[in-house]
C-alpha cells in the first residue's frame, strides 16, 4: 500500500553462516528482528519476504562463470574454487551458500522494486548491504552484491539517476566497481582510510571513469574519528551532492561497524551518531528523491550490543515510528539475548550521546583537523567534476 514502509524479511536469511568462528555471526540478524518485534515496529510497516534473485537477475551484476562457481561451492564446499574468492578465510564455502545469498539479494531487489513501483515509500533489508562482492568474485564476507543488484534492477526498470550512500566503516568497493563508468549512479562512500583498513580502496582520487567520471565520491576518514567528525563529514559532502544529482531513488548502506565497540575497525562512532545519520538519510530521501528510500544493513560485528540496536533504529525511522534514544529495551529481548549468547544485552537504545553535536562545514575549515583534511580532499577530487565548488 502506497505510503507505508516495507521490512524485507525471510527467516531463512539467517542461514548465511560462515561457521562458528567467523565474525559474521547470523545471530545479529535474529536479534535485530526480535528487537524490531519487541518494540512493535513490525506492526507499523509491511513485513514482506521476496523471492530469491534468479540467475537472470544475478547476471545484471555478476559474471555467469562466477555464479556457476558459487553454485558449485554451495553443492560441494570442500571443492570451492579459491580463484573466485570462495573457500577462503574471509568467505568460507558452506552448503546452501548460493541459495541463501540469492535470497538476501532477492530481498534488496524486492525492496527496490517496491519503492520504484510505489508499493512503499521506504523499504529496509538489514540482512543486505553486502557491498564488497565483485562481478567476478567473493570478497569481505560478501558472496552476491545485493546493493549493486538493487541498483541495477532500478536502472532496468527505467530509473535514470540512483544515488548510493554508504556509511559502513569499510569502503563500498563492490558497488563502486559495478558502476564505475555509469553516470546514472552516484556512489558516495564514507569509510575508514584505506591505509588502515580493508579493502585498501576508496581514496579520494577514485572518482569514476569514462562517462562515469565524477560519479564516485570517497571520503577516507582517519582512524579514531568520532561522532562530531563523522557526522560533520557526512553533512559536508552528501547533501550538496544529492542536491546537484537529483536522484530518483536513494539507496543507503548502514553498516554498524563504525561503532567504537566494533572489533574489526578503528573508528569511534556511537550508536547515537549512527542514528543521526539514519535520520539524515531519511530526510535527504524526502528532500531530493521524492521520498523513495531503500535502506540496507552491512557490516557490524558487535553482534549483541550494537547491531540490533542500530538497525532497529533504522527500521523505526523508515516506519515513521522512530524509537526514542532514551527508550528502555524490553526485558524479554534481553532474556532472549542471554539465552542465545550468554551475554548481557544493553539496557537502553542510546550510548548516552544524544543529541549529537557537530560543526557545519559552512562554519569554517580547520586546516589542522584531520577529518576536515579528509573532507576537503574528497571535495577537491570530485566536486569540480560535478560543477560544484570544492
């Protein structure tokens, strides 16, 4: 029904499981879904399970030989072809890998279709955001690139301008690669600097090629960046680019691994700053994309304390029923956390840093500030290519 939000969810997505010692623990998806329910948010939107992405859809982004390799590894994990990035420490092969990866991709594609066709204004797939997968290979815990597939489907349906904003701590390299020469897709990634974090890409000088020159923008932030710098960097780059590009749909990726508790990265961002950027993406979708917003999950490896809270905030914002930062977390969910993980769950939906304060870019540039240096490097590299002042 038009005007409502959709939550894309099929419990089978929790089968995306690389094994007991892998940081991509599917319990983060289970606990997020249960926290969404504990706050009653699933009554405020339509919970929809889309079909898995079929082979013709997967081929919108991925090479046929790679899809075949994933299928083969899915049927025989021990025989996975490591030349495709399968059967590695990052991307171990497991039985049913093709099927569950296609299911996750299908949820993001279904979200894009619903938003484009007007069945929903906003759609969330927090199981998605697997932004590292390349057209011809797995990478960084990602088998199929659902974000790229959602964008490719929008283009197939007739979209002429799609903006992709990625605030995961890691560079959105797979999405950038998929649309490197395509001026119809503007990719903006804010991430930890490639000197200190996988995948060692996302330098400001990476701006696209050919007809797509200027359609990739990268803000490479120094390790240790906290709330004020992170939110300042977002607002110093994203709104101005969206105002110029005028996207018909905004696709955003909300990896929760920017958080100071995340074990795999080095930013110092709080849950409250993540929520502030989620709110900003929602507002920017209404201001510049006619309200059409597809919101995806992504990384996040503090699977109890951070990921469920961050993505529950995302679902609440999309549903038009945002969860107050000071809200107490229902005791039943905390009991579920302990039963599943033997960890004590968080008590409130905040890290105690709300509201987040930051300095607007227009108020002045500090040449001694490393975050401001990163922002200016991104603006100098990409903004003139779009006719904007750096």
